[in-house]
C-alpha cells in the first residue's frame, strides 16, 4: 500500500509539473503573439492598398518616406522592404542603421515563401542579432481577400535587441 501511495503521489506531482509547463508555454506563445501583432498589422494594412500597388511600379521615394518610414516607428518595426513580383528590390529602409539592403534569404527561397499563404513570418539570425520578419503579398484595396495575383511583396522586421528580449522576459 505504501508503494502504491508513493507512486500515486509522484504521478500527481508529475501531472502538476506537466500542467504548469503547458500553461507557461501557452503564456509565452500568447505574449509573443501579442508582441508580434503590430508587425502583422503593418503588413496587413499596407498590402491591400492601391497606393502601395502604385509604389511598387514607381518606387516614389517621397511617398515611401511619408508612408513606410513613418510607419516603422508607429508599429514598432525596425526595417522594411518592398519587392516586385520577380523579387527585385523596389525599396528598403531601417531605423537602426542596420544596413540590411535585402532580406538575407537565399534566392531560391523567394519563390517558396508565398506558395501556401499570403502572409509569412520567419526569423533570421543576422550580425546584429535575431530579426523577426513578417511579409505579405501586395494587392489593390478592392481585393481584401487577395484573390488577384500579387502585385509585389512587403516585408517588415523587428530586431530582437537586448531591451526587447528583456521586456519579453519580464512579461513571462
């Protein structure tokens, strides 16, 4: 009977530890999702936008400064890239002097990014640290469901600085 009670108590304790671990994982996932929401909002808002479709064609630097560069601060982003459908760069900017002109991805990855979805999220280790990147296909304003062919691609990123990591750590 004593052996059974010991086993039963250990089993209950293991279940409690597993439950605690699962709850912490859910909490961390929710915090990361919440912190990433601003990047998702930025790519969502700017990629079904007639003016962005026009920008892909013209590369108007004044429009980019007024719309894309100012959006970085508003949405807590650090870098942005706009590409044509052939993945030729139209525009890039960053507010931390990272000098990452192009998304640091192998060229063969470009054609695979949007095969299954109009939105992507990925992380790249750079010489500056971890870069969280969100991207989406660009469509006219009238095509909220993104049924027409993509007119280009918009990506934004956030560098996971020590301060940002500390902020996440404090929340978890």
